[in-house]
C-alpha cells in the first residue's frame, strides 16, 4: 500500500481520529479516495475499520487488499461478497462490519512447485512459519511484478463503476490472465 500511495502521489500518512489507522486522502482520476492502513495486528483489521465505515455506501465502496495463501505467488484475483476462506484479517472485518459485501483484491502468496502446482503449507504451524519467514530474492521479484499489476487493477476498480465490479461475472473478469 505504501508503494501505491507514493506512486499515485497521495500525501504522507496521517493518524485518523477515533481509529487506529493511518489515512492518505487524494484523487485517482476524478475519484476522491481514502487509503487506509490499519495499525492493528492483521487479525484485528476490522476493529480499525469499524469507526470509518459507518454507512452501506461506505461499505459498498470498501476495497480490502490482502494476501491470499489460496492463490499462487504472482497472481491476484478480485472478488465481492465472499467469505473469508479462513483469512483471519478478513474474518475480523466481516465480523466487525457485520457484512461481507465489500470488494477484495486478493494477492497470491502461495509457493508453487516447478510444475506450477500450489505448495500450500500443511499445518497451521507451517503456515505461520511460511508467513513470517523472509522471502527469497526470486519471490520478492515476483511479488514486486504482481504488485504493479494489482495496483493497476485497484486503480481500475476505483475509477470504474463499483456496481459493475460487484457483479460476480465482472469481478471474475478481473482475474489476472497470463
């Protein structure tokens, strides 16, 4: 999110009143946009967002960008009105906002085999170890490339009709293609 903020010329982060987030307000095209960076632990993201998302309109405009172990490293996918699939940060947001009717930009982080198959950690301990270990240089380069593409998708979502993105068929059309 920091790179997105900088490259899109948003002002520096500032602390929000009545919430544990950092905010950067600016424009993407003609669209007034707030970037929100929770300062809570990821598993408590909903606690940070609750004071800022007070209406159905704000909920409908919310786009949550997060990592996804169910997608391969180097891929991203846009979805709407979906369950958390076990992602504790998304679970927290759904629980605190009492809804899953928001857009998610899911960025894959799952390692893959040389044949391109997902190589998901088998146990919760392995998953935690994987999530906390530093990435190899090759993984960092792949993530940097997908981050640029995901940022372009994020800008497209913000500047296009959010109602269009909410229809599942359109959200599926934003799946990254090879």
